[in-house]
C-alpha cells in the first residue's frame, strides 16, 4: 500500500514538472509579445515551485546514492 502512495506522489511530481516546462516553452514562444505587461506570481506558486525543486534534488541525491551503492557492491563481487 505504501508503494502505491509513493508512486502516486512521483506521478504528481512528474505532472507538475511537465506542466512547468510547458509554461516555460509557451513563454519562450511568445517572446516579447507581453514584455510591456506586468507579471503576477503568487507566493503559493513560488512555494510550490520551491517544493518541487527540493523534491527533485532529493530524488536525484537518492538515485545517485543508490547507484553508487549498487556499483560498489558489483565491484566487490567482481574483485572477489
């Protein structure tokens, strides 16, 4: 059951990251079309982006640590 919740969290995080990338691409395509307009970004949105970046960074660290552990055990096996 715990695995299902973790998988759902990962999918939600991936969806939010994909949505943010899509917004960035749209802004890049618009170019200077709205350069003279004011930009409004709420604090909640900024907090959400910070949380996403933090989770991504933590996930990368976990993956790197896991890979290092796997490679080191493989090397020990080969050297034996």
